[in-house]
């Protein structure tokens, strides 16, 4: 019987890049998504909706899970937010979240919040073992994503 893994992440980054550059990058789902590791496919569905297909998570030679989900993205430049909400009926995960970008005297601060759940189609007796592994892997991917965004925004042409 499958089980669900709930994951919540909060990350923050400071960058010398100006608001328009930071907001522009984060609001561009295709470009921002290109910095997220292990994305197998990112497909535009229209109307601000995007489908994410991640590479399969594996341990050793064993494949555990592939995450597939879709979100609707709504950027609001005046509020400095990019908010995403789940698109029902697509995939095995439900994800929602936001980026909040605030100008500072020497650049910007951007805060990432994401909350989701993933249905794992493996026997429930493995739940105790697999939940920490899946959470750890997802958090590692988010940390790499934020690091990649931070590095992109620190390049000389992006400040």
C-alpha cells in the first residue's frame, strides 16, 4: 500500500543583484527551473501552468520513485512574489510555494517557501526507512537549486 511523504522547506538568499533582475529570473519558470537539479522535463501547459518531471530517486541500484506534479505560477511584481499552487490530477505529488523578493540597500533578499507531498508507490512497511531518505534528497536538491540561483545572480552581467 502506498504512503505519502510531506516535505516543507524554507530557504533565503542575499544577492547583490537588483530587484528587477532577481524577480525577472525567479518569475521566468523555464529559466529558474533550469537551475533545479535532476529535472527530467519541465513542460509548459499554458495559462501559467507547468508540469515538472524529476529524475527517479534511487538508492544504489534500486529505483525508488519519480516525482511528477504540475503548478500554476502567478508573479506579482508589485508585491515581489511568485506564488505557485498545485494543478490537480497531474502526477503523484502536490506542491505549493512562493518566492518573496525584497530590495535591500545593496541588492535583494529572496525567500523560498515550498510545501508538498509525494505519494510513494512502495509497501507501507518501508515508510519508516524511506521517508527520511526522500526528505533528505529533496532538501539537498533545493539547497543546490538555491546555490545555483545565487551563483547566477552573482555573475558580473547579472548585477
